[in-house]
C-alpha cells in the first residue's frame, strides 16, 4: 500500500487511494492504472493471418510488376 501511495498522482487523498486499492483486490498495477487513468491497450487479434499474408504477397507482386514495366520502358536498346 505504501508503494501505491508513493506512486499515486499528487492531490489524491489517501482514503481514495485505499478504496481503489481494495476495489482492485490489492493489485498495485491495476490500482495505479486506475489512479492515473491509464487505458489498457488491447491488440486486435487477426481472424485469419493467411489473409494478411496473401495481401502482403499481392502488394509485393503488384509493385514488382510495376517495377518490371518501368524497367522495360527505361531500358537502353543496343
């Protein structure tokens, strides 16, 4: 509890800190997150990773095709 009080934002009463600490089952991290009003970032899970891999490969193929077309246009004929 003393560590929470030391790391809590200034101007918060110790009674409020104790209430939040007890509400979070004495979990220091969750208490500090609530006191500092920090939102937990949850990473979105990709439903099908193969769709993302396919999109990356398609984009690569498109860029490579454009590069090859431009290379032919800019090539010096002997």
